[in-house]
C-alpha cells in the first residue's frame, strides 16, 4: 500500500472498525427478527462513555488500557505500511499481554479470571495466525503483505485449508460465541473490562474496533488484492460470524482448546501435504 | 447536560427481594419481542459502566446494603427506576418486619413504575421517561439518602468503608421509616 493510502487508512481504522461493530450488532438483531440499534450506536456509546464521571482503580491499570490501544493501533499501522507479518502478529500479542497484565493488576476475581481466559484464548488463536503466515511464506516466499497482494493467484485458492483454519480461530479472536470465554458477559461480566469505566472503557471499546480492522485486513491478504474477491470474503465471513454467534452457546475454555486446536492442526497439515504433492507433480 | 447518555443508556438490573415477576418482565423487554436494544440499551452486569439502575422488590434487610453499594458504585450521571409495586412502596409486603418499604427509603428514585407485575410496555415507557431525566443531569455527585455509616467523601468519591457501620447504628437512624404507627 502506498504511503498516501496507508496514512489516512491508519487514521480511519477506528472509524472503520466502529462501523463494522455497528453493522455487526444490526445484522445480529435482524437475524433474531429484531429492529436492533442504529448503525452508529458504537460511536454513541463511545461519546456517552467520554462524558461519564471516571472511576479509576489505580493509574497503572488505566495506563495499561491506553497502552493496549496504542500498541494495537501500531500493529495495524505496521500491517498497512507493509511490515513483516510476523512482527505484526507479535506486536498484536504484546497488546494482548498488556491487557492481561491490566487484568491481573486489580483485586477483582472476575478481572483475574478474564485475564487468565484471555491468555488461554491467545494460546488458541496465535498459533493459527503464525501458521497462516508461515504457510503464506512457503507459498509466496515473502513475509510482506505487498508480495502476497501483487501475486497472480490469491492465497484463498492456493491455501484454502489455512483459510478455514483462520475462520475457526476468528470467533476466538473477536470474542464471539461459541468461543467468547474471555468476555463472557453473563458469566464474568466482561472479564478484564470489568474494572474500567468512563474514558478507559471507551479506550477498550476502540481497541475492540481495532481488533475488527486487524482481523479483516488479515483476511484481505487472502484475496491477493482482488477487490471483488475481497468483498466476497468480507461479506461471507461477516455474515457467517454473526450467524454462528447467534446460533451457538458458549463452551468452556478446555472444550475450546479441545475443539479448535486439533481441527486447526489437521487443516494446516492437509494444506501442507496438498502443496507438497503439487510441487512434486510439477 | 448529558446529551449522549440518552442515546446509549446501559442498564443495571438488581433484584432486591422480588418474587421474579418484574424480573421476568424486564428480561422480556430485552428479548426479541420488545427489543429495547433499538434505543441503544444494553443490559450490563457491571455498576461502574451502567447509567440506569432498575430495582425490583421491596428491599429486604439482606439486600439493602447491596442496593446502596451498587448505587454508590455507579458513576454520574445516573438514574434509578423502581420497577413494580414492591419497589415503589413495599407493595403487599409493606410494614413487614423483614422489608424496608421500597427503594426510596435508601436511595433517590427518579421514576416509579407501578404494577404487580409491571408490564413490559410500562417498563419501556418508564425507561424512556427516565432518559429525559438523565439528559438533565450532569457529573455532579449524588448520594444515597441513607447509608449504614456516615457519608464521607474520600478523594472525590463516596467512601464505601462507611457502609460497614454496625447494624445498630442503622436501626437507630431509621426510626422514621418502617411500620405506619
């Protein structure tokens, strides 16, 4: 991506993410034959949170939420500025860890439990992202997005099983049913979010939007830069995630790892075997 | 003036000894048929992120500290809605030894929703009415009318350690409530 596109895209990332979040809430409501909130509801939530009186547990806790958002934003910036994909993933992991430290830094049982679950969730989705990037490297010989986006055949056709593996990891990353264990609103009241209020809860809301942008820009890599295919992937994944979120109940974290990890590893191995057979045949 | 709270009020629902009749009706409001999410309302379980406190039940003596605690933990601007006859006045339990005759004996109430149990339509009407009150409020601190101990302010917040006063001090301070004699 050229600098002149990347800069505005990075600035606009939270806005795009907020729109995605709003659209997600609307589409989930329509699936339940409800009217649902307005499309701009996440932004109204943010404005409301900014004008509430603030309760801060301790300054370090609040600072970690801010650091979480900034590091997340930096990782998206690196992705847009054609940086190494592995570096992007590790910066993203760093952001998650900052939130985990924030969760452990307060004496709230739910916050601590949410932090532990956040770690378990990252144990589930991070290997998938790393395996996905390694597969992209073996196929295209580069860790940079530009190399993948300019190639003739998009990764969706050459690495379909890796794409399915990523699809399984997405509900874990975006905290959606059945794998929303780290948020679990009825159970641990939002996990690490529980002790944040006012401005800092708004910061976490923006981080949630940035997570959407991160995930969907990762999916964009699979379109190989073809806009029609990218749009098809976006709409398909968006509707699929909303449908799965509506239709399933939450599993426990043990079950989550038992369900996802073997499935993901099998899919990745299948894809490697197919690729190597193709190479031998050629 | 709190302009944006009106478009995105988050609820906190607390059962202070209700028979669950009103609670079922509140949950019916959140379910697809009545769908109060169309007003941007979300049911949070967390007082420090909530704007509206919905209380059902006549406030039993076991629940009164929890009600005050939850109210104090909510950041301003905030409104309180008493849902159902019990929460408004004590209802059929009024004057009994184990209840406190309604929410307003402990915390200031902005909207009363009568009915046994309150209909979902009434609850939606009351919540929408409370949004008008919420719009007129600002970040100024609001206090419970009664705490177990004395109200003290510590670094801009209600010092909740005062809540842990003895029951005897509460009984002494509350002779103006209770049975009508």
